[in-house]
């Protein structure tokens, strides 16, 4: 009985999700404005690297930028 209830609950959840995604999803993908190439990094202080980074050195790599300030 417990197994049948779980199957029913999962089925109802999946059906609800498919209806919500179908109705709530935009029909077309909005395009972002092309702002051209990224400007070169011009930072004077770098942490955890031995030399300043350049965009050409990072090409093809996944990069996480953590921007913060003292406040």
C-alpha cells in the first residue's frame, strides 16, 4: 500500500511539473545584446597567482570571478 502511494505521489508531481513548465516557459529565447569582446583585465593586485592574468591566458577555461570590496 505504501509503495502504491509513493508511485501515485510521484506521478502526480511529475504531471504537475510538466504542466507548469509547459505553461510557464517562454516560447522564444530572448537574445542578449552583443557588447563586443571583453575588456582586458587591468588589475594591479592579484591574489594566489605569481603574475598578472590576461584574458588570452584564460581562454577556453572555466573562470570564477569573486568580486568584493572592503566596506
